[in-house]
């Protein structure tokens, strides 16, 4: 484990390095050109259907159990 700590101690100065201004300008240009993508609605839609399907299965199972217990009496 001390090897990891030694590695970080020896390379601590690299954590404080600042990139040149040109790097920041290029990054800002790329961010301006590529607007954030809209989140996909397909996953939410799929999750809604999964929840609805589970509820339907639970309702059908409970009705089947209730019906089976009523027939036996």
C-alpha cells in the first residue's frame, strides 16, 4: 500500500499544473459547437411500461389466488 502513497507524494506537483490558455479556448469552442444532447425519453417510457406490467401481473395473480380460494370453499 505504501507504493501508492509514495507515487502520489512523488507526483504531487503535477496536480497543481495549469494547462495553457489555448487549451481552455479550444475546449470552450468545442463546448459551444456541441450543445448538450437531450435526454432520451425511451428509457423513461420503458420504465413506465415495466412498472405497469408488474402491477398487471400482481393484480392478475391476486385475482387468481382469490378465485382459487373461493372455489375450494
